[in-house]
C-alpha cells in the first residue's frame, strides 16, 4: 500500500495539467442594464468593474470555506451565482467533468476510485462527460448508454484503457458496440440505449452544465454548484481530493 501511495503521489507531481476545451465567450451585459448617457468605453469600464466587484464579494463570502492551506481565487474559483444541483436534500454534490480522450482524466481516475472508497456518505459523486466536439460527444453518448444499462462500474476504467493503452479510439458506433459486447451487452441492448431520447436529453444537460459551470478544461471538479477547481489549481491530485473534502464539509455545515 505504501508503494502504491508513493507511486500515485509521484505520478501526480509529474502529471498535474488538464486537457483544454473550447474558449468560453465573455459574458455580455444586457442592453437594458446600460446607462444611456455613457459612451461605449464608459459602459465597458463600468461593466468590468461591476463584474469584478461581484466576483470579489462572492469570494469574500466563501473565504472561510476551507482551511488556511487553500484560498479562493487561487486554489478554487467561486461560481457566482451558485448553480442548482440535481442531488437530494442533505447531499453535497461533487461533479467531475471529464473526457475519455483526456490523458489527465485517465491519470486522475485511480485517485478518484481510491477517494470513492472512503468519501463521506453525504457526498453524492456524479460524472459529467463534456461534449465539446463530435468525437467527445460520441464518447459521452456511450458513457450515458452504458450508465443506463448499469455497466458503468465495469466499463468506465476499461474505456480509458482501451483508448490510451490499446490505441483503440472507439470513434464509431460500431466500435463502441463491439466494446460494449465484451461486457455481456448485446448489440440490440446497446443501440437501444445509445439512440434513445433519454440519452440525448442527458447529452443536452451535460452541455448545459458545462457552460453554466464555466468548465473549460478536464478534469474539472464542481462542488455543490458553487466551487470550481482542478488539479493544476489545487497543486496536484492528492491536494485536489483534500480540497474537495474541505469544500464539501463546508457546504454540509452550511446546509
């Protein structure tokens, strides 16, 4: 166990980057919020000042969320306004935004699995695949299909290995169907789930959440719709999990 922990720690030090996503557009100030007497330059300046003040106020409100080791604006961002989650009352949602094609998501997965074995009961962990382009959308569709079939536990790590270790990029529905077949999923079962209305609705929801939480790289973590962080910000994978625990504990005490 000590050797495994040391190995994971060394790996975290070497690989603490993230896979980038599309650039997010800057927030636009509605026309109705703009004073008619100001020039365009005045309006831009005032909007920027207002946005900065709002973010600083949100960060100040969240300043006591963690121990002195972590600070808002450096190790995590405060989402303002906080966003609603799909978790039940008394639960703190921890959402991981990932891509199967992201090497850093693959490297993070062993840490996630170890954390899941000991996470607090009040934490509801959910995975959200990004859908930034047709390739990752196809993988996201497969993730939700396998989840609907109750096979996530069997297939999630295997999907990462297939892509990164075996160079099988699972870039077509046929390849995904063959992969699913290895886990006692018939072609009819997989395609029925893969093409279902429910799965397409989940893809739309994943895209909405990615935009709402302003996620622009993977893996990224959102705690209770309020805090956004990643391994680069936190200082490595072990530190990221410690930060997640602190933010989740803070959210629980605030409920």
